């Protein structure tokens, strides 16, 4: 991570299916007394190489500030350190942009404190201010982040293509100023671009003291001579500024499959079917908890510490399918990265495995599906408590850029104390893993009934946070009514025309105890068009507990819909009166 005064080379280790690069970088003060540039790279080890990739960055401290060098060093070190601390579920773009934004906020706050308030125009270039350009290579994609006037360029098949543009404002007469930099404003605008990688691609990162003095043709000729040769050529061309060059060459690329993450575990054979009393992989099998077409789940005791956990193995029908085995391993991978009371977690893995299976914490309780069958339509307050906990779990997943995609009563457990947990993560879409294996999101099948999946899924559209919102809305509706908001027809509505014919059945028709304002919230949550649903789950949770006047129906529903029993009682009374009058007037 430190700035290097002499060339350095690094190569990412690994086999033929691992991301491998060579890196050559050089930085010099040039003719100046101080080098206010800073640069670095970080290549993680193990699974982080697959989930986060390799990061390279350089920054140029603004020359008018005595703090320029400190700003550049802070920007690069913070990026290279904090990026790898972000959630493995996050996409590269989310991870990098949040780190850069946080760095900018810190610099801005420091400058604000130095100048006793927001820095004035004349003061902005005397604080912690710098440019930042960063390159992240993950799986088979390059991600570029850019603020300022440094440059990231791609050299492919002998042609150089700049991937960034200088954020400079031209004042005319050859004068200009830096239009965008870290530390100047409360918020920073970050340019982002992604490029599919090919073996042999070379990325050249330079501060403005290099590419503004050295023509691209000359840079291409010197590329084989290394970063120092490029910097010195720019110096000889009349540069009076600091110079930094980083040359990153892609030597080999991973397969772009989920096996890149799972490593040797991806090749494990399936675990066998088990019976009570068996000893398997360090666990004693106590009893079978569930047997389905896709998997079998057993209650087992860890022979090392006596802890009871749930062990899942593939069914014999799916045992030889590589995709199903990977799904088991990925489900546990997801659980290990979730820490929330409304989400099932996985215990630490203490032993190497010789078979493919999944392990999760054991929960005493019953599924929400069974809970509803036992009790029928729930009262408002118990239903709200359940929805509130499920929503909290979903929010925790969404903050990690995970979409559940298979939320249904069968996948929700309630323990004897009323604590609710989402338990099945076999179909979860993870943004960070989609970058690693782009086909993964489309391959995961929805297990079990499809009545809780959002309508857009049947049109072939990818599931989103709003899709999970829909699923929770259906569950809330079913909790209060015992039925589904559109009946059983949603799964058959596979065209836009068919979906336009779907009609929401008001919850008040199926349960007169449901207030109109709660029904209005349910209707919004399960809107066929995802753009008409809630933008945040917290809004839905609030609206089912507090009347939202903006959702109220301006036209009261007919008495036949609101209270059919009262209507027929009124009709019967009128008929009785008419009969009496008829008899009396004969």
C-alpha cells in the first residue's frame, strides 16, 4: 500500500482458473521537492480474491495545499483497506462507492473544522483535497472508479482507450481548475465504468503529470519497458509535476463460475442419506426433521461440543446434480454472512468436509404455514408482530444486497416465544456473487409453491427487493384472511395481458375484522406493478399499524362488499315490512 520509489512487480498466485495479474508501478516527485502522489495495490488471499478481487489505486494531492500528500495517502490507504472490509454480499460498485463517499465525508469534515465552517472558494484548495482513481479486478470484469484528473486507460490489441475523463473546468487561455475532487464538497460525484476482461488486457493508471505530457503513441511504445520508463519519458518531455504510473496486466482469468468461490468444496461428493444413530462427519444423527424431493434435514449432535444443529443433505433424486450440491454449500455461505435475530444462522465450521452438505442452527418451533393452519385467520396484533419480524430480517438481507426470492410461510419458523426467523436461503440472489458467476442468479430455481412469487418473475424479469416486498404482502394478507389476494391465478398470468386482468380481492371481503386502512396497505404491498409497491419495508410495517390517509379510498365501497350480512338483513327487514303492509291493506 505504500508509495514505491522503485518499480515493483506482483503476481496473484493460483492455478489456471485463478485471476492472475502482473503489476509494475513507479512514482517520483519529479522536479518538485515533495511527492504529493500516492499509490498502492492490494491482493487478498483465499476466498476474498474471488468475492472482492484485486484493487489498485492512485491519488494526486492538490499542489496548492500543504496537506495534499496527506490527503492522497489517506485516500489510497483507506480505499485499499476499507474496500476489503465491506460485505462480501455487496457488489463492487456499492462497496467501492460507499468507501470513497465515506473518505470524502471525513476529509470534508476535517476541512470544515480547520476553516471553522464550510471552506470558502479560496480555502478549498488548502485543505485535505486530492483526486482518486481506482481499479478493481473481480472475476472476469474490471471496475473503474474516478474522481479528478488522473487517468485509467485500457490497452487491448495494441490500442489505448481512456476509460476516464478529466474533471477539469476550462477557464480559457490555457487556464483550468479541478472541477471534482475528494474533500471539496459534502458529497462527491464518482464516475463508474465496468469492462469485461480478456487475457492480456493491460490497464495503465497515471496521474496528470504523465498523460498530459506524454502522447498515447509514445506511452504504447514504452509499455514493454515498464512504469519507470513511462514516467521518465514524461519527465523528459517537460513535466514539472509529480509522476505516478501503475501498469496492470491480466495474465489469467477465472472460469467465472461459483466454483471459483467454493474452491475444492465444489468437487465434494454428495452426503449419503442418513438414519438415526449414524455417525457422520463428526455428527451423531438424532432424528429426521424433514424429507422432501430436494433435500433431507436431520437433527444432529456435534460430537465435539454436544451442540444440536440441523444438517441438510441432497435427496437421492438431486444428489448427483452439481448445481444442487453447490446450492447447499452456498446456502450455508449466505447464513454465515447474516447476523440478525430474524434470520437463521450457521454455526462455525470447525472441521474439513469430505462430503457436500449444509449445517444450520436448530430452531424449536413450527413453520408459519403450520401456525396458520392451526389457528386460522390471525388477529391484527399477532399478525403485525409476525410481519414486523419478517420485515426486519428482509431489511437486514437487503442491506447486504441480498434478495431472498423464495419467501413463503413454509420458509418462516416461529418458536414457542413468538420469535420469527426466515430459515431457507437456497434461492437467495447475492449481488456480489452475481458478479463472480453471472449466470448464478438465473439458475437458482424457486422451490415449492409459486403463489408467493411476484408477478414480474413470471414475465422473466429478475427478482428485486420489491419482489420480496410482494411476497411479504401476500403472507400478511394470508395471515389476516386465510386466503391469497389474487386467488390461485397469479402463477398462470405469464403475460402482461394476463396480469392486467388480475383483480385484487379486498381483505375486508374475506375478513370483516380487517380495517379498510389496513386493507389499503395490503393492496399497495401486493400491487401487480412493482413500481406501485412500497419503496421501503418500514413504510408497509408502519401503515398496517397506523392509518395512512394517502392510501384511503375516496369512494366508500358498497355495503354488499363492506358487510354483506348486514345488507341481506336490511333486505329481509324491508321485505318483511312490505309483506306486513301488503297484508294490512288487503
